[in-house]
């Protein structure tokens, strides 16, 4: 009877070890995938502050172009 209990206990321990190993492998895989995604995101995307700064520069250039066009239109009115 004790041999059956020891065998059953060993089987339960082996099953739990296999399950634990499988879960550990999945967690490790997810961790490495997250690390790769974070690195990809860091390399390929800009921050919100940088985007706002670039948009402000573009807006300033557009305002300069608009003022130059306004000046041009005032100097040379439509001939018709």
C-alpha cells in the first residue's frame, strides 16, 4: 500500500513540476516578447512632447508662408 502512495505522490509531484515548467516557459516567452516590443516602440515612435514640438514648428512655418502670400497678394492685386 505504501508503494502505491509513494508512486502516486511521485506522479503528482512530476505533474506539478511539468505544469510549473510549462507556465514558467510561457511567462519567459511573454517577457521576451514585451522586451522586443518595448525596444521596437522606442526606436520607431516619437514621444508626445516631441510630436507637439514638431507640429508647433510646422505651424510657425505655415504662418510665415501665409503672411508672405498675404503680402504678395496686396502688392499684386488681381488684374480682372
